[in-house]
């Protein structure tokens, strides 16, 4: 609370606001991740990050903690036991009426024994637009299995930096379904 009041609250009087880029939902000495993404796909938020196990005190068994704050509803959903740091991906189910609301995503980790927690990082939320494939894409390349990370439409003629690429490898990543979800408001 004191950190938030000192560093994340801006303005004065009736113009007080929270700077969500500076706000923390967890604070501690465990090594955080430095890069991550949050992509909203319908009623799910997909979190992705680089596995930095072995950097500082980060371990592959650290547990990801996810939080989505809805600015419009002033409430949050979260999962404090989403998956392992080494998984590099997790999903969080969103309420069905949140699709058009402004959402803020936070990602953090705690050690497997619960003795350390990392500072949370705010992730910019992007909205997945792959349900409307571009004319030059194959719709059949979509992965729809519930235990797989969704793959995006495969371009017919891949181009990177304005150079045509003949061979690209597309990977399908699998993972076990999430065992528990915690939802809360606050």
C-alpha cells in the first residue's frame, strides 16, 4: 500500500489517478521476467514470457501468478497457481462481459516453496484478431485443440524484412491443462 501511494498514485484532490504502469500487485526479491505479452482472445487472456530460469534466483519451478484488472468494472480476476516459469505460457479465463472493457494485465512469480515472490510486471494487453484471416492466409492452419497454444494462420508466402522466405518451421506447443483457477474481486 505504501509503495502504491508513494509511486503509483498521481494528481491531487479530485484528480487522483493510479498509474497502472507503476503499480505493483506483488513485490519481492525473486527474479521477475523482463519481457512478456498478454493477448486477449475472446474470454481468455493468453500470457507469454521468456523463461529466464537460472538468472539470479529464478528457477524453472517458480509458479506464475496472473492478474487481469478491469478498469471499467473496477474488479480483477487472478490465478496464483497458473503454471511453471518454464512453461512460458498460461491462460486466464475472463468473465464473458469483459470483451469490450479496458483491461490491465500483471504477471509475477513465486518460488515453489512460497518463500519468495517477484515484483509484478505490467503487460500491455493486445486483442487477438486472428479470427478474421487475411486473404493470403490458410484458415486450416489454425490449431483448435484445447490443450495447445493457439497457432495463428500460416502465411502462404512468408515474408520477413521484405525478403521472401521459402522454408519456415511452425511449432505446436502442448501443455497440461491448468488445474485450478482462483477468481477474486478487489
